[in-house]
C-alpha cells in the first residue's frame, strides 16, 4: 500500500503545490506544499524501494517541477503540470516499491 501512498503524495505535491500557488499567489506557500509532500514521498520511497530508487524518484519529482515551467510556455500551465505529474506518478508506481511487493500493482 505504500507504493500507492507515495504516489499519492507525489501527485498531491505537484498538483497541490501548483494549485496553492495559483490560488493564493504566494510562491512560498506553494513551496511548502511541494516540499512537504515531496519529503513524505521520498521517505516512503526510501523505506519501500531503497535509497537509490528514492533518489531517482525525488530527482524525477524535482525535475518534473522544473520542467513544467518551460513546458507551460508551450502547452499551457495546467497541461504542463498534469503532464509532469502523470510522468512522476507512473515512475512512482513502477519503481516506488521493492520487487517482492510487485503484487500490489496486480
């Protein structure tokens, strides 16, 4: 179940961080949402999948956040955020748990 929880945290961080920033016009508040959810996801990834995969997944999380900015100029803000969030969610589901817990996805 942690694979689902870590994925939910990552999705919440990316979508919720953007939505918070857009609604409040306060980037620091958006960063709190992004950072808190990302930290929680990282800790679950580390526990379930190990340090190496957790580092790869948090890199994808932060990289997706960074990539959404230039992508937004080409396809729009929400489509960009949704695209990178979907990519991170898929990676989290695929890599976010140990191989012996693969039946979670079945």
